[in-house]
């Protein structure tokens, strides 16, 4: 026990009577942890008042204190901590504190007074005096005494200081539910601050009887009798800094005002479960006691369980304290139970708890603590004070999720007029339904719901968010409430039935928002209960569907379908609706064949049962069309949607939501078919109708805005897309919340547009924000989470962060296989993405292997003619081209082009991309006229289909310029590139990577035309822009450096060229690896410069390193390998190594027929990677690395070098 000394001299007695040995304060628990925030708040409230007084004259300050302040000042030397400690010791030895109204005056003329010093002083008001205005930070209140202060100034200053220093009574209230550690926090504070109070009395305020008994004991000891009022008045007359603690003031019938001393001095602390107790607190003296922090709760658990705080134990302990909501008593009980039960460990405690919940909640700890209540008894003390109606209310809430329980669940359920069962229910839960109806009958007056909420909150059993109108319960309190239920089955079923009654099934924004609120409760009851009626399953389906939880939705729909088939038969409308719903979920899950099969079965049955024009029949047609679109059967989808739209208009009207959905679906199919203007027109028609029908902020309206933005992006109207998406995103956040899947999709769409605009950092930032939100909302393995990972990898790819892209994509692929299966379209996309990254990293064999694996899977999953299958063929062809397998690339691309024309038509963007890719391969094969013809066909088609300023149109112009360049039509190339550059600036901005590539291409053409100064100027302008836009190590930045080095060399600035190339080479190695084709090209280019500088041995060494690496990476017959052979042969010849040169030359003669002309790198404009368009001018960006032939050795080498130009 803590003993506090103090005395009272009653006015009618001569002797001094001690009253400090009664109502002593118990010691805090030895297991007390945490609560540092509460201890700090209490220390701040009860700390002695302190001010700083400064002026330039220390003597004047002393005189002011002595002559004006109504205190007994004790002056202490505070020039240092040591000096202050010595002064305090002298003061105590002299018993100076015994005098009345002591004021501690700390003198420090030239050194700051550490605020920590103040906490070491005996309890008394403090004035810190200093002559330096810069040394006034030790207290929060600072006053200045001017040298020329008149009487009025002195009086005003005196009044201000005394108002701070004069002691005032503090009444502090700590309010929280039972077992949270209110009392322990107070006892810990008292034990650490004994010297701050003259007396401390501890009252048991749990009832009038206990309080009265305590006051009688105090009155007897004081010799004033047993009257409560007399004792209260006695305490009021003790004009000292005493503390009265009123503990467990939980009884509404106890009026504490009858017991708290009425005076302006002394201090009071009240602990209570009653929220209304906070009204007694002095200003800023109410403390809401929150749960322990997880760290403190784990520390408490370890100490009670006598377990070590090891890494392994921390994982188990974290799970325990999280499950117990860091409730102090529950955590203490858990630790004690573990420590006392040999078979119970940290690892299996939660299993024990779930099996033996009531036993553990009632477990009584055997410790030296004074607290004897169990978790359950601490709870039940408050629960039994609730009215019967409110007890039932709380018991039902205990079977919902513990947080954010909308009061509207109950009010809306009470207003429900439909039936709780249907003809499809085989064994309806009649008893639970009757119990629910009896419960609702207790709340005939709607105000009674709020009365019950007030009851629970007043006893700290719940908290209420008045804005959201939602209840919150602590997890431990909820567990205790469940243990009060006698028939748990009926009550838990009642919670489900009420939730179903409350679930709106309409599509208004208000209904949608409320279903979003119900998600956590639907998830909770679905896991804990068997849903006994078809209606409850349908309601939960709707909630899960809104949130994209398709697996849950599918399971419920399967259950509904099974019951409907069994009870109603296959052709009943309810059965058909259930089949249609399940098919839609199959589509969302990527099970497209299953969806198609079910919808093709449903549609004729609907027509037979309800007629061709019934809305359900029309929805079945629309659903089937959507599945056809997803399967790539675009003509079938288009035909069905063009048939269904006028039928919807006829049956439901032009403005009905289902009609608008049909318009949106048809627009999506038009876009997939490349009919972008038709899609745009339809979507621009849908949007204002959605706004008119549903309002600006309805999710369907926001979807319409997002869909229109997608079409704008596809049309190259990137600013319009950006503007619309930047408008949609905040509206989604406002309407749906930051973490809703549709909000995250809006963020992803905006990021995609940023990427298309070349705002790669903005895209990266947004996608890096989306990914953790997807993980948090949906889990690490959800398809949308994996899509966010893939999108971020695509941006890393565009930024040249190829290793980061590779790492992310190698993580995505197995997760997609696990979550969706090997053959799901998203899995195949992940394989394609990873293959594209492998190709960019120069891992061409790995890329080829993966793409050759993807193609047959695409054919198997989607058919030979699906656009995704054709894109897989085109991607494989691009890898063949990169590997120098030009005939294979040509064959595949010629096949692809015909299939694209057949599937999508001659003018579809994918068809035009296929033409461009084939032209690139023709160019690589030296079929320059064929490439030229194809690209001259593509360009006007792009202009017609997409417009003059669309990025793909500009790419087509750049491709054609590249071919002109290869044909030696340099003026034509120059003219086209000078046209492309301002258009790219206008469409994409000056700093977009495609704009910078256009500048680089034009500079390359200037160099080829001999306009070397113009080339140098443009390249010196573009290089820092590349660094700014893409970073120093991005492949495009490195190519820009290589291009500038080539121009320096052409200008004869060989040292500058050498320096830049020597800088580029290690950056290529670091960015792409030693064996990447671009790295080998940089090595070859540097060797060319060494050769020109006469550093033949250095050139030889580098070329001898390049040649075997190119053979290994590309094969003996690849044009780049042949160039490397020719370059090395030329160097051998120059060094006089005739035999070695001739031997290499003979090998070259045998291979020379393989290559007939210059080979250009690049993959056309086909998109091999999601949201990353391979630039059509890969060849233009790299072609400047090729130097003119530097010498003729023999005829064959001369001819070969003349055709290839040395790289």
C-alpha cells in the first residue's frame, strides 16, 4: 500500500489529527504497461503552474517578485542542473517548504533553464527569471517586465502572472468500458507523483453504500462525525494540493456532486463507464481512455504469460492482441490463462478461445492485483443495467461485424413490407423469423432505436458516429455479448434476416451507397451462418457483386440456382434469372466458355417463357453479346447488340437505365471493332442521359464518363481523356470512397492516360498508389490487384526500369496462374508482358520461348481469329525479327495481317499496326520497296480512321520516313520528319518521349544529309530532355547519347565522340546487361571510334569480345553478327594480320548471301506490352549508331560494308 502523510488541525481541537492513513491508494499492478499518453496528460494537468519573467535587469526582476507577488518566494540558482540540485537540497534541509504560499523562483541570467528541471522540483508554483529574451523556452507562458514600466503596466503584468500561478481545482474524468485499465492508469500516475500532492484519498464510488462508508471512515478519523456533508466540507476547508480519487463511478444513481468537495483548490480524478460523467470535468480535463497500443498489449501479454519476446512469439502475440482488440483486461486474462494452462500456448490460444470462449472470458486471474473481475463479469456489470429491449438489440448486433453497424439496418428492416420467405424455400427458418418480428415489435416508436443507442453509449458498451449514424463495438465486448445469448442459433439467424430486409435491390446512388456500407456485415454473416432463405442469398449476392467479390457472388448464385431448379424446374423465370446471374459472374471471373454456354442455353428459354420483347429476354440477349465481345466474337456481339438496342428503347423507353446500358455495350463493341467515331458518338450520347436519369455522381454515370475517356484516349484525344478522367477520379472518391474498386480503376485509367501523354512519373506515382490500395481492399491475389501490378510493371518498362518491371512481372505470372489458371486471358497477358520485358532486356531466347508458349494457349482459349490471338502472333513475330529470324517473322506477320483484315476489317487500328509491323520486317529483309508500298498504304488509312494527329498516325509517318531513309530518299524522309515533329509537340507536348524520339530521328536524317551542325544542335537539345523525362539510364537516353557521339565523330570531334561512347557503354551494361543487343552495339560503336583514332589494339580487343557474344545471342547468320565479323576483319587487315583477316573474310563470303541490305531494328507499332506502344521508329532511334564504311579490304568486304554500314 502507498502511505501518504498529511495532517489536519480541526478548529475545535488543539491536537493535530492525521487523516492520511485512511482510504489509502492501492499500488498499481506490477504488470502495468503502456498508457504513456494518459500518464503524460495527467502530468500536464496536475503539474505546478510555471511562467517565465524576463527583463534586462535581474535586480529589478527580483524586486518585482518580492514586492508584488502574494507568495513566499524562495530564490534558487538555476544557472545549471548541478547548481539547481544544490539549491533545492539546501531549501529542503532548511524546511523552507513549510512556509505558506511558497513560490520557487529560478534565477538564470545567461543560460537556458532546461524544462526537464521543472519536473524534479517539489510541488509549488514556479517563476523562471532571465535577462535574455532568447532563453525563455522552458515554460509555455512568458512575460516581459520593461525597464520603464509604470504602475499601470506593473499592475497589468501582476494580474496576468497571478492568474496563472493561483491554484485552481482540477476535476479529471477518465471514461471507458470495464477492463480497459482506467484505475491502473490513475494508480500508476499517483505512484510516480507522490510529492505533488499533500494528501491522496481513494474512494470506491461504485455505489452510494460504498461511498458513504468511505466518507464515514474519513469522518471518524477526523473526529467530526459520520455525516457525508460534514466530511465533504472538511475536505473543502483543507487549503492544500490534495487529491481525491473516485473510482468506478458507474452507477447512474450515485450523484457525485454530493461527495466532491466544493472549493477552488484541491484535485479530483473520477473513473467511470458512464459517458455523462465527462460533464463534471474541468476545461480540457476529460480523458477518453482508448485501447492499449499493439506494442503495449504484446508486452502485457508476454509478462502475464511469462513468455520471452522472441521473433516467433511476436507473430503469435500480434494475432492474439489484434483479435482481442488490445483490450487490457482481456489481454491480461489471455496471458494469465496461457501461463497457467500447460496445453495452451501463444500459438494455439485463439483456437482455445474460440472453443472455450465463455470459460476464458470468465477466467479469474490469480495474481496480487486488486482487480478481481473477469472479462465477462466486468462486461456484465454494465450489460445488466441495460433495458431488456436494448439487451436484445446489443445481442443481435453481436452477430454482425463489430464496427460501422448502420442504425438504418434496423429501421429499414422494421419498415420492410415484403415476405421473408418464398416458394423456393424448402425449410424456411420460421422460429428465427418469429423471433425477429417479436424483437422489432419492441421498437414500434422509431425514437426507441436511438434511446437504446444512448443507453449502450452511456455505459461505454458502444460508441456512435453521429455523422454516419453507425454503432461500433469493441471485439471483446461483442464476444461477451454473444455469451449472454441463450439461443445463439435464433439470434444469429435474426441478424442475417434483418440484414436481408435492410438490403435495397435498386440501382439508385443512395441504394448503392448503402449496400457498400453493408459489405463488412454481409461478409461477416456469410462466413458465420448458413443462409437459410433464397432472399437472403440474393441480397448478399447483390452486396458482393457491387464490390467485385465475384467468387463469393458465384458461390451464392450457384446455391440459388440449385434451389430454383429443384423447386421450380428449369423453365421457371426465377431459375432462368439465376442462370443469367451466374453466367454474368462467370464472365467476370474470366470463365468465358462457361458463361457463353449458360447464356446460349438461357436465351431461348427466356424467349419461350416470357416472349421476345420482355425486359428479362432483352437482358439475356445483352449479356450474351457481352460474352461474345469478351471472347473476341465481335461481329456476333455487334449483331446482337444492334438488334437489342431498339427493342430496349421500344420496351422501356430511351432513358431507362437498361437502355443506356445497351447503348454503352454497343459502343464498347464498336470500339473493339475499331469503329472509334461510332463508339465516341454513342458514348457522348449516353453520358448526358445517365446524368439526367441517375444524377452526376451515380456510379453508372461515372462509369459512362470513364468509358468515354477510354475512347478519347484510343482516338488520340489525350487531353480530352485526361480532363475527363481527372474529373471522374475525385467524384469516384467522393461517391464511393478512396478504396472502392471503381475508384481504383479510375486512378488506373488516369495513370494510363498520363503514360500515353508521356507523363511517366505521374503515371508511376498514381500506379504505385493504386497497388497497395488494391492489396488492402482485395488481397494480394485478387485479379484486380494483379492487374495493378502488371500496369505498374508496364510503367516501369516505359521508364526504362526494366529490372523492376521484370521483377514485378515474374511475381505476377505465377500468382495469376494460381488465382485464375494457366489458360485465363489475364494469365496469358502476364506471359506476354514478361516476354516483352525479356525482349527489352535482350533475353531474346527467353522471350521467344514464352511467346511460343502463349500463342497456342491463346488459340486454345480464344480461337485462331480472336484479336488477342492475333496480337500474340504479332508479338512472336517481333521477337523472331529481333533474333534475326526474318523469314519466320515475315511468314507470321503476313498470316496475321490477313487474319486481322478478316476479323476486324481493313481499317481497324490493329489491322493497321499489323501492316506497319510487316513493313518493318520487309525493311529488315531489305525489301524496301515492299515496305515503302505498305507504309504508304497505312498512312492515309491511319489518317482516315484515327485522324491526322493521332499518335498511331504520327507513328505511321515516322515509319514511312524511316523507310525513305533506308532507301536513300533522305529529302523525303526529312520532309516527313519535319512534319511529324511539330505535330508530336502539339499532340503530346515538348517533353513526351515520342516527341523526343521524333527530334532524334530528324537529327539522324540531318546527319545523313550532311547537315551536321543542325544534327548536333538538335541532339544536344534532345539529350538533356531525355535525361529529364526518362532518367539517365533509360535505353532511349542512352541511344540519344550514342546518336550525339555519332554526330561528333562525323564532325571529326573524335575525342568528344570517344568520351561519350565510353560513358554510354557501362551505362548500357548496367541498364540492360552485358549481352543485350544494344550493349553489344555500343561496344561495336566504341570500337569504330577507337579505329578512327588509330587505337587499333583497343578496337581489336573490343571487336573480338563483340563477335562471339553476337553469335551466342543472335546466331551466326544475324545481320549484326555479320557486321561484327566485317568490322573485325577490317581491323585485322589494318593491323597487318592478313592471314587472320582472310580467314574471317572467307567465313563472311560463305554467309554474305544471307543479308542483302541494311537491317533496321524495331518492332513496328504493334503493342507488345500493355499500355506501352513499341515505337515504330526503333530503327530510327538506333540507325545513327551505324557508321559509314571505313575502308575496303577486298571486294566482298567492301560490298558487304557498303550495304550494312558498320555498327
